[in-house]
C-alpha cells in the first residue's frame, strides 16, 4: 500500500466527500469525519492497518465546485501539511449547468475545470508525497442522458491529468457504471449524486484498491 506510518491524508471535495463532517475540516473521534466514503476509508484502514496510525482529514464542503475548492485549497488542504492529498471534485461544476441553467456564472466549463484541477494538483504535488485524483460522477446508466454525457467530459479530463501528473487515479464513474449493470441507481441515491452507506462503501473500496489496499494483511506480523 502507498501509505506509511503516521501519514496524514487530506480528502478534499464537495458534499459527496463532506457528508456531514465537521467544518471547515473534520477529523478524529465521533462524527467529525462525516458518514461518507472518507469515513469508510478510515474505518477500513484502521481495521486492516492499525499499526500505521494514519491520520485522515475530511476537507469536503457541500456545494463546492472546483472553483470553490481552489479558492480554499491553501487554507483547508495545503496548510494542514498533508502527506497525501485526495481530490474529488466536479459534480457541481456539471450539475449547475442543468439544475440552474439561468445562472451560467455558477457553472464551471470543462476548460476552467481543467485549469482549476491543474493548479490544485501542481500545488499538492509540491507539498505532499502524492496526489490521488478521483473522478466526479453521475449515477445514470443511460450514457446518452445530457448530464451523464457532459459528466464524461469531466471524467476524461481527470483521467488525462492523472496520467500526465502521475496521480493515483480513481474512476468512481466507471465503478458506478459497472455496478448499475446489476442494480438500479435508486438503491444508492435517489438524486443520482449523494450516495447512501452502500454507495460510500463502494467508493471507499474503489479508492482503497487504487492505493494498493490488502484486505488479507495480517497486521500482527507487520
């Protein structure tokens, strides 16, 4: 696995990352980590890698676009001196194009999205050991759906930037696409965006797999 003892992992994003976490950043006991995929990641890391004493921090804020995350990136990510930075942003960049079409200034174009991501990735790579870049997604199996088709443009930007910048790449959209060949998206999220605990578990599993997580590890022999 890519993480080492006492590494601090800061997970930055929007409401999908936030999920009720303490603000402006959440970590530690009780419900400070929220109840989304960051909490599931923390649960599994401490269950299987308890000897590493990893520190996870939730830096998700509901409603954020990549523009919003970039504006607070220094305060809520870099100033925390992370060893690893995980970025999952872009859902609202796309969503605002469809749920508030009369407010084009709230949306973020693919071109701006790429610029914002590039700036965050470059800054994080200077401050941390590495960057984990996770795609935005839309839980719609019909690839011809307008919002689903638009989301794929942002997914492909993430894929390309991860390859160019040497980031760990996590494709949440591909994971959900595969899952919904078996189950309906209503099982995970009625609004096709905010996952329940099953969805959070799927996301954590996908994220950890990209980081080399070993479920069969015997920590008593580490």
